[in-house]
C-alpha cells in the first residue's frame, strides 16, 4: 500500500495525477493520508520502480507471501421445525 502525502487530482483522460492548482486537474483523486494500492501508485508514477523490474511481471507464487485471512464466514444453518 502507498500513502498519499498531498492532495492529488486526476486528469479528464484518467491517465495522470496532478497536484492541486495544475490547470489539467479535473477531479479530486485523493487527500493526504489516503492509502492506494501499489499497482495504482505505479500506474500513476508515484513509485520509483522501473517497468522492466516490476514485481507483478517477475513474481512467482512461491516468491509472494501468503495472504492472511482474518476469519471465515460460516452461514447459520436453518433450524428445521
């Protein structure tokens, strides 16, 4: 996850994020403190990861840590009457 540090706006075409006051700014994307995925941060150039070394392309399932599940949902069984 990536934490936004300043107010960012998205352009009309949706391809770029710009700072407040930029003439291309159209819609508020995020306020400071909002967390966005690393994928979105990389898409908009907020991470310093060269595209050739992108973790999504080179990662194998063995190299990625397993996601922890917070719990499982078990629906109640209907009682027969």
